[in-house]
C-alpha cells in the first residue's frame, strides 16, 4: 500500500491531489516520513551552500588583505603628498582632485560618548530646555480594550468605533515537527 501511495503522490502531484486523501494513521505517518525526507534534503543543501559561502567569504577576506598590503605604501605616500599639494581645506576635510580620483583626508573631530541614563537625569534636573517629551500610544493596554464588530474596531469600554485602526485577517497555518 505504501508503494501505491507513493506512485499516486508522485505520478502527477497536481492531477492527483484531489484523489490522494490522508484518511488513516498509516497514510499520515507516510506523509510525515516524506516531509522529513524532503526537509532533510533541504537541510543538506543549505549546509553545503553555507559551507560554500564560508569558503567564498574566506577568499574575499584574503583578497582584501592582499589588496591592503599591496596598496598601503602608496596610500601613506599619497597622504604625505596631500600636505604639500594645493589641497582644498574645509572644516572637516582636505581634498585634492586628480584625473584618476580624489585624495581625501578627513580631519580629526570630536565625537561624544554619552551615558544616556545619567545624561537624562542631568537634563531633567538641570537643563530641562533640552528635554524632549515624546507622546506614544500604550498599544498593549489599549489593545485589551478593543474588539472587532462587523469588521470595525470598537472600544469595549465606550462602544466607540475607532476609524484609525483597521484589521487584517491572517489565515491559520499548519506545520509538522
């Protein structure tokens, strides 16, 4: 009977879908076996592909390293040249445009590292003019007060219809493990 089920399933999946019925534990078990076999093949394919990706990433890293080692000397010399050339200097960078490209040196700058919680305490107590107050809906609490009636969203507590909220029906899903 198992061979029959497999032939019926494999011969023409689309044509025989209406004929093929799982109506017993034996057929359900066979179907689970087929699903596990397909997933095992998929997992092997993914594993091989991921190993290939890792190999290619290693080759990419090697190419980057090789390029860096071959160009680092020239980059140092171009950086030195920028000090002697008639470069354009702005507040943030020095640059010189040449036919094959542009030399750019970003000038030093100061970045700020903040302890957000301590900074917030400071601003609340001593510099409230820099405090930003953000209004946000407490969705978790509001959702408890909502219900759907005839496709419209209504507050349970007031009976008010809320036009600015719509619903999206998501179908049930099924899977096996």
